[in-house]
C-alpha cells in the first residue's frame, strides 16, 4: 500500500463547485424554461460566479470535466 500514484498536475485544473438549486428559487423567466423539474444543478467558480445551470448532477460533473475543471460537491 505504499505505492505512489501520479495524479498528474491537478493545479492545471480549476476547481468548480456543484450544488443543487431549487427551481422555485430561480427568476420566473428561468422557471418557465425548466418544465416539471424541481431541482437543477449549478456549477460555480471558486469566486462564487455561476458558470452553468444544468438538469442533473451527472451532467454538471461531465460539463466541468469536459472544460478541464475539477468538480466538487457542496451542500
């Protein structure tokens, strides 16, 4: 169990935070676009800026990784 593993240079990947968002907390014009969903998932930068809003957690993580970002969950 003392085998070293090369994780690569994780400093090259920006950390982003993924968190659930209640649709009822969104502006009305956004609520009209989501149909019958009650929860969406937001991807935020470390500075708190919302970068994306998607339909599910899996898609949020996929989106982040496709854009060379390291997603982590926050509650």
